[in-house]
C-alpha cells in the first residue's frame, strides 16, 4: 500500500471534495429545475416555482445579459441557466482538482506521474 494513502491530509481532502461535489450537485439540480420550469412555462406565482426562481436567481444573475431568452407561447428557453450550469460545473471541477493537487504524494508516485506527462 502506498504511503500517500496513510497521509494525515488524505481524509480531509476526501471530505473536502465530497463537500464540493455535494454543493455543486444541489446547485445543478436547482438550476435544472429552473430551466425545465421556464421551458414548460410554469406559473411563476405557484409556491414551488416561485421558490426555485428565488433560490436560483443569484446564481443566474451574472449570466442574464449574455444571451437573450427565446420565448415561444409562454415557454422560455433560458440559455443563461444552461451557461450558469456549465460555468459552475467547471468551477467545482477546478476546485476539486486544486484540492487533489495538495494531496501528499511519495517520490516514486511523483516520478511516475511526471514520466506519464
């Protein structure tokens, strides 16, 4: 067994990556709900719809001016929500990669990784 698996930093890094993926998953699901509700022309006054729109608005707001919304018969194709989902996924992936870069590695493991690159 590799000594890097027994490092004191392994468990906190694992827990940190779990937390990042969990938060990202919750955000992605909420944004997916927003996208589908807008696409299906859901009643914005309904409690659940209003809740989803209110919770996700701060996460979509930075992207609202990027694309225009496509509206057809009450359905809204909100491209900005799809963009937000992509951007937040990339950020979450980058954070996890950053966590993994701080993982303790043995000299042979580092040498093998460098040779592979």
